[in-house]
């Protein structure tokens, strides 16, 4: 589970439980129990969903963003449907290949805090589920020698971890940032050529704007963390 800020959570969510205060947290902590984390997590637990669209003049791309945010920890529950020729082993290989790349790519790039609050890192978790998913993705086999193009609702047995990390961004509500091979597909797209995960699947490029919505959800501000090399020349 992700980082928690006692002061931050009380600032944001205290009204959900008016009997709960910083003194109560200290009393619980002094007992040596783990209930303080459970209480803080329950206060900060919020489901988010919204529709996003990109008007590309000739057509409209879009989808529904859905995720669970517990302070700075973001959870996305994903279920699979699949063609009959997709085996269980193929599914397991896809999960084992893509899951860690998605989580490592998006996590620990930035944190957030307000003055006087501890910095909490943004972390992301994929939960592969069979019921109550945020998103359902259909899996097909990509025939050898065929160029198969993924989207947020369709992956293939050979989908790479970096491609999955890009498509995961759509599940969070982010738009494409690459220039289409066919200029007429989206001639007015902006920004483009950003070198981010939403452009060329670069899992090392996460400008702070990709974390802003999650900071806004908890009324906080984005801050740098030492684990991530914030090189502005690398991406935009």
C-alpha cells in the first residue's frame, strides 16, 4: 500500500468523521496497533470516474477513466475477456509481462504535499480481477507477421509491457501525445512528440502534468522526490 499523510488526510477528509482528530491518531499509534492505517485508508478511499474525449476533427477518440485512489495510491482493477483460442498460459504470460512494467513505470516518479505535510509518493497498482472491474480488456492472438494495434479496450497475446503502460494511461484518462502516421487521423492533436509514455511509450518520461489530476483529487501540490531523475530535456 502507498504512503499516507496523517495531516493531509485529516485536512482533506476529517469532515467524514468529525469525532476523529490528530489526538486520536496519536492515541491509536501509542497502543502499538495497526488500526491507524486502516482508519486513514478508509477516510481517504475514493472511487473516481469520468469520460474523456479527444476531438480529432475527422473523428473523436475517447473512453472512460475509472480508478480507486487512496491518498496517493491509485488502484485500477482490470478484467479480461478473450477469444476462444487464447490459452490460460497466454493470459498468465501477458499478466506477468505487463503488470510489473505498468506499476514500475507509473510509480515513484513524483510525490505531493502541502506545507507542513509529509511528502507522499504516487504509486500505482494493477489488480487483475474476475468481478467488479474498473475496466474490461479483450485479448486476441496477433498472428505472426501481422501488425496488431492495441487500444485501451483491446490487447494481444504479444502486447509488450511498455505498450500496456501506454494503454494504462488511457484507463486513467490521458490522451495520446504522438503524431499519427496518417496526418489526417488527428491533424489538430496537441501536444505531440512529447517523448512521454503517452507519446512513444517511454516508461522513463513522466512530466509532473501526468500526476496533476491525482494531486488535485486530494487538494495537494506536486513535489519532486529524490528517486526520480527529473531531467526536463528528456521529455516535456
